[in-house]
C-alpha cells in the first residue's frame, strides 16, 4: 500500500475514535480512546511487537465504526465488525485475529478465572451474557490450542490492569504513524 492511502486510513481511524470513542466507559477515568492509547502505550513499553501494540489500540474499532455508521449492531458483533473493518483496510492477518479474539478472551477468562469474572461490573456481566457468556469447557480447551492464545490473553489481562491506572496521555501522532507504518509494511 502506498503511504498516501495508508495515511488516509490512519486519519480515518483516528477520527473515528476521536468522534465516537470520546466517552468514558463505566467506571473509567478516561475516554475509551485515551484508554486504548494507554493500553497500546503499556504494551509498547513491555516490548510487545507492533502488531500487538496496534491490536491493543484497535480492539474497539468495531464499536466505533458501527457507531459512526449509525447502525444498531448488537454488542456481540463488535469484535467481528472490527475484524472485518481492519481486514478491508489492509491490516495484517495477525493483527486482525488479535482484534477479532477480544471477545473470546473475555469469555475465556470469565470461565477460567473466577476473580476476573468477579471484578466485572454488573453491566459488564450483563454484557458478557449477551455476548455468549462464559466459555464452556470444550470451547476453552479449543481456544487454548490456538497459536496466538497467549498473546490474546495477555492483551485482555493488560487491558484490565490499565483500566485502574493513571498514565501520562499518549501521543496520538505516534499511533497514527504506527498505523501508517503497519499498512505500508504489509503491502510488500
């Protein structure tokens, strides 16, 4: 992909988050977009590769893209909508799969880790039920065999940790440039 097209896509994504990811999620001190940038920043500091850092940043892209289109898509379709959006824009398969798996990781941890489930708010638990509830044993065993399993779970756990921290505001331009770099690199 040429850098001009990659820049247009990066600008579109940043604008989506700025226009539709500006509200704070329940119990959060920062907007959804600021939280995601802090999550990406933390993943970067911990040494995760750029695909993982961008997956952390873009994990809610389905939610904001659906909101931007005014569609009344149900909560359980956000991860899939996000993966479809990123795939259409030319993002790498690994990054798309990490974003697509955000709901699976939530369902898995709710099944596997009682303390994870217990820390969810009541509305978070209700949303989890709408999204399929806790995984069943067979689902969890199959999910554990997926090649990106450890990374998927790491992102979800990191997401929970970052929600309760106050970090310095990340640089939007840094992530805009990371998106551009990723898209240009993926075209070769």
